[in-house]
C-alpha cells in the first residue's frame, strides 16, 4: 500500500483527479461555497466553481496484483495549511496539480513538498480554455529544479490521471534506498 497526496491550490482539480481514477466511491468533504467564504476563497478564473474541499478527499486504486494506491486530496486553501503535516505523514509522494490560469495557487504545495523533502511531480492540468504553455516555461515560473518531473494531465481523463500517478510512483521509487526494498520482502 502506498499513500499518495494530490495537492495544489484552490480549484486546480484535486477532487476531480481522485474521482476520475478511484475504484471506490471517493470519500469527499466537498461543501457548497457560501457567501461567507467569498472574501476568503479567490474565485478569480473559477466562475463556475460551486464547491470546495474542507478537509480532504480519499480514493483508492489497485495497480497490478499487489499494489494499492491510497489517494488523499489536500484542501487547497491557505487556511488549512496546518492540516498538511497530518496528511503528509507516511506519504511516499505528491502529485502537485497546477492550473496555468492560476499558477500562483500551486506555489504553496510545491514549497511544502520541498520543505518536507517529499518526492513530487508537477502535473499541469489542462482545463478547457486554459492556455497551453511550454512545460519549461511553467517550470521556470514555478521555480522548479530539473529534478522535479513535470507532465501535462487532464484530471477528467482516467488514462491521464493513471499516467500521472505512475510517473509519481516511478519518481518516488528513485528516493527509496535499495536496502529498504530488500528489507520489505
């Protein structure tokens, strides 16, 4: 069993990502956006967004015969930052979703991965209407080192989500000392 976080800013597609791939009905803590959150949650570029995650999302995916991915979607709002350490405990890696319409919303998730030395990839979520930037331009805008893999992704498409998760698992395995793999037998 591997614990994987799906992180990123408010409205980047974390809930959609997990819902698309989960083999179980995802556990979701989505709530309707209220007028009281209007001054807190920046809806710039998200005119059709009606809900928000207030704790976390959870889904599961079986890969092959002996590997289960436990997927935890983090809340994207800054006010839930204290929850990060609890969710990150035991995670093997993080898929950081980025939305080029609101790239700055991904800075915090990338910074937390770096701070906690969690293996991570950045998956640029290709929403309809979002400009398709060159990945090197996005890397530069996010200030990502070359060691962090970047891919494009569509959180609504199962194959795209699967590919992002497999890329993360491959990347995370590079961080695991070979002796740890031998001890796990």
